[in-house]
């Protein structure tokens, strides 16, 4: 879901006027990365067995992070 938001933001960021749209799209990246981190911690706290199961699994971009 978050990857889809980033891809949509990249599409909007490439539309004229490029400057403001790209700036807004780039602002989403740290927000989404922080949100993923917070959700990961909440899920790990709620489901302790999840930590071992999720080791090595990509969080946002398959094969990357």
C-alpha cells in the first residue's frame, strides 16, 4: 500500500509544474518510512513471535527494504 502511494506521488511529481509537485512528493518519503517504523514496532509489541518470522522480509520495497 505504501509503495503504491509513493509511486502515485512520483507520477504526480513528474507533472508540470515539476518543482512544487516534486517537492511535495519527496516530502512523503520520510513520512512513510517513519510510519512504517512505528507500525513495525507496534506489531512487534503486539505479536512477539512476529519478530523472528519477519526477519529477512522486505518491509516496503521487495528485495530492497
